[in-house]
C-alpha cells in the first residue's frame, strides 16, 4: 500500500480531466508515483553526496529528473 494519501491523488486525476475515478485507479497511481518518487529521491541523494553535501537541494531534484 502506498504512503501517499488517496484524496490528493484523486484531485490530480480530476485536474487532469477525469470525471470519475475508481478507488483502485487512485491507489494504483499513488503506487506508481511513489515508485517514481523513490527512484528520483535516490538519484537526487547520490547527486548531493557527490557534491559533498548531506542536504538534498531543489537543484539535485531538478538534475535527477532529467
């Protein structure tokens, strides 16, 4: 089960144009987003360590997302 709350995930889908959203769809999207987020966080952490920092900065996230 995902750590992300389902209500904001449903809002994301609504903002994307979905008129109706099943609970299963919201849960699945939360799982996928969490997986992507963990990979991104891992890469950003490596970038911060490579730069000699313990703190992950926005620039690390930006670089990791490319």
